[in-house]
């Protein structure tokens, strides 16, 4: 497949995609706040920087884009047809970094929640309800995916 956009423009488009305050992250934050949860964002003193941190509950929440984090089996995680080696390596590195971050947090006593973009697209209310239930529970991990 040939890209219909010039390489310079495509590069600029991809570079402009931020890693913070994404639409899925804002959606989760709005819902959690409406439910009465108070949180911190991207805590630098933790071994990594989770998207949302609820210190009161010792919960770190990661909100992953299906493409960027290589959500296996997800229809939103299809690889690009061009520069496949680059993208495969990049997504693989993202997955390794995610696993290392979760491991470090668990070793320090944090509970981990991972919310995938596809879960928020498919059923946002149910995803947030399950996430809220996890936060107040004593479970160690939670993953929401469609």
C-alpha cells in the first residue's frame, strides 16, 4: 500500500500525536472525577509515569492506545503497510517498556489497571464501572479490553 500523504507531512502528523491528555485518558479522568475519585497525573517519583495515580487506593492506571501498545488480537492494532520493520520494533519496545513499568510498580506495592482504547470505544460506561469496582477492591490487577 502506498501512502497518499507526502513523507514529510506524515512524519509531522505522527510526531504531533501526544502521549498525554489523549481522548481516552481524558474520558477516564472525567468519569473517575464524576464518581468522586481524586487522582494525580504522571507521578514522576514513581518508577515509571502511570497515566493516572490514585495514591489513596495504591492504584496506578495505564490507558493504552491499541495501535501504539500493540494490543494483540485487537482490530485497532493493525500494523501499517509501510516501514513495517520500524513500526514492529517501536511497538515491541513500547510493550517491553510497559511490562517493565508494571513489574517495577508491583514490586513497590502498587496495584495496576490497564484500560485499552478499544474497551472505551466499545462500552465506555461498563469499562469505567468495572475500573471503579477494581479501585475500591483488593484485587492486584485489572485489564479492560473489548
